[in-house]
C-alpha cells in the first residue's frame, strides 16, 4: 500500500495538475481513516479480550472461594459420621457431641448455600420483593430481642435505643432482617466479653432512617476498610474469629436494592460503627399488607444461633516428663479441631490446642511439640507463615508440619512445600489419612536422630548442606569442646551460651539426638575420651582431666556403662 502511494505521488507530480493532487489527498485521507479504523478495531478487540479474561478470572476465583467454604463443613460431616459408624465403643456423651457438630456444620452449610443463592438471585428478587407497611421500631425490637439472648450467652450486653415511639413505613421484612442479622452477628463475633453493643435508630428531617450498630470490639484494620464489603473478602482479624466473606457483601447489596447506603467508621482497639441509611417510604399508589410479627421465625433463628460447641478444647499445658507424643493443633474451627483431636488416642498423644498462628508460634517455642498440624487459613498468622517461620528457627526447624487446607490447587500445594511443609492434606480428608501421615513423619524424625548423632558425635565428614539441625548440633558440640576441661560447665551454662531456656535446650536436643542436655554433654566428653585413649599415651587420670572429670572412679564407671569396657580395657583394644 505504501509503495503504491509513492508511485501515485510521483505520477501526480509528473502530471502537474491540481485535479491529480486532489485525488491524491482524498486517497491519503481514506487510507488514514482505514488505518485509524483498523487500529480502533484492534484496540476494542484487545479490550474485549481483556474483559473476557478478567471475567473468566473472576468466575474462577468465585467458584474457587465457594469450593473453599464448602470443604470445611464437609470435612466434619463426612469424617464424624464415618467415626460414628465405625467406633462402636463411643460413649453417649461423645456420640451426642459428634451429632451436635454434624448438625451445626449442616446448618452452616445450609446457611452458606442460602447466602450464595441470595447473592445470585438478588437481581431477579428485586422484581418480587415482598413489601409490607408497619412499625419499623417494633420490627427492629423483635430482632434485637433475639440477638440479646445470643449476646448474653457470650457475656455481651446488646442495648437498643431510639427517641422515636413509632416509625410507620413501607419496608421489606426479609431484607431488613438479613441486614440486621449480619451486622449484629458480626458485632457480637468481634466483641470481647463484658463489652456493650448499641443498636440505635434515628429518624432524620429528610425522611431518612438511620440504623447504627456500635460495638466496643477490636476495630477494623485500616488496610481492610476499603474492602470489607467485597464478596469473599476476609480481613486481618485480630481475634480468633473468621467469617466466609459473604455477609457484608450481601448486606451492602440488600441496602442498595432498598435505595439506601451503608458506611463504616472504625478505630482500632476501640470499636466500629456501621451506619445504614434507608429512605422512609409510603407508596400512595399501592397499599401493602400490614406487617405482623412472626415469633416462630425468630425462635428458629435463636435456636440456630445458640447451637454452639460447649466442649472446651483447651488442654493441660504442662508436658514436662510426659512420655506421650505431643501434637500442636492449630485450627480456628472448633468442630474441625474436635474431629482431629478425636483421631488420636489420649493415652498415646498429648494435644496442645490453639486457634491462631501467633499463639501457635509462642506455644511451639515454649513447649516444642513433636509435630504440628495446622489449617492454612487461621487468624493473625496463616498456616504458610507459621510453617515458614518455624522452618527458619534453629529451635523449631526439626518439627514436622502438616498443613490442612481447603485450597487444593497444585500451586497451593507447591507453596506449602516451598515454605517447608512436610505434609499437605486437602479437605475433606479421612482420619486414617492424617493418622498415617503423622506416624510416618514421626518415624522419619526418629531415623534422623541417629543420623545427626552419627554425623556430629563420630565426627563424620559429611556436609551439612545447610541443614540447620546439624549446624545447631555442631555449634553445641563446639561449645562443649571449648569448655571440655571446665568441671563447672553445666547444661545451664550451655543454655545461657545459646541464649535459650533449659527447657528449650533439652527439648531441642531430645528431638534431634534423643538425649537431654546433660546426657549429650556426657556423650561428647566420652567420645573425646575414646579418641584420646585410642591415639595418645596418657594415664586414665589425665584422660579424665582432659574431659573435665576429676573423679577417676566416676569417670571409669560412666565410661564402662557407655562402652561396656573400662578405660584401661578400651586402651588395649586394637585400633579401629
């Protein structure tokens, strides 16, 4: 096309007439327009493709989130029903606990489905909204009464206040009920004991109704505020509560369908105020039926809210001299935690429980469990972060970590592996699957103990390859060798040198070598004594002194106990 225009231009100049130049300009204009149209079409197609990709990504994320929310209740329902069927020796109380958990999770699943259907059906539902005319104050009082009982059970006081005696308006009871339920249940969930929640109704001069829910809870992180009404968004909760990220999004959509607005003000550590602004309407063209209270609906709502887990999952923390295997369980859903705890026999396993990642890390440092089982989505610090920090700690890196997650994409499993997870289970899972993982990981750790001992005590020339456990043992052993002749050197001084507690030192050494600190120090001294006896011509007293032991009889006794022969007999043995 460009070559054609060049030839045409030469021809026009040769012709030298104005008509030819005019034709040429017209052709140029047409060409420019064609290029512009092609460019515009290309840009539009690119935008269209980008929109399709975005829509597909949103669709994928949406269904991924839905799947995630379904997996937890399904894990409990399938797992506990299987245990009920197979465990013939369950007591009546345990059976009742299992059935209660199954019923509760069934209700949670039903509520989740209903919320999702509400979100999906809202555009259609707007055409069939069931309007009523009535006293909004009476309606709100009835909902508040229901939630007051629920709040009282959690030692929270819910206070309803308004200056108005009566506010007659058209409203949609189903919508207003769901709005209040979501706002009040969130306020109760994120409030601490002995705090107060205020539900305030105000009528403005502009025929507007203001509904304020004011709590004294933890407040909302500033980074979360712009996103809390987004579908499936879960903020950085500071307490141990988590939601599914649907309620506030649905609430906002319901309010907007009523031509209202919602906004939130929050001060961290002081609380939050959600303000709903709704128009006060009276349809003069259509008379709606008058609203009458339905106590049955609210009694059913109350029964559902009061169906809570009564069993305390916390266990005795003291694990000193406890021969059982210690499992640290990190799970914010009490039903899942109860299900996992029921898999491990009490006479064989000690279960330490927490429902957030920050406390889990503190408990791991203090008690050094044999294995950690954690959900991936937990408050304050998620399972991946917990695993990563444990594997980066020289005290905790030997502890196996099993991550349980509703996320089942290969990328999620890969992320867990990259951050040091020793096992990754997808929900729903069965008891046998987790039990086998735990047994296998504990067995592999047992085999590693001998490897670490052999590498360090026998001074094998194997590379540590960055293995933090081997490097830790070598560091400990170097300190013991440095203080070898010091008769006053003790486990306490070793712990001080390492800047850790005696309890942490004993548990770390037990986990990596099978020896407590006092025994490990003695093992290093006796290993050093054997080297001297086998290579140098020194008396038994001199060898004992080299090892910081100045009682020859004690030295001979412990040496024989360790090797099966006396130091003198060992000295006569042929070199190995």
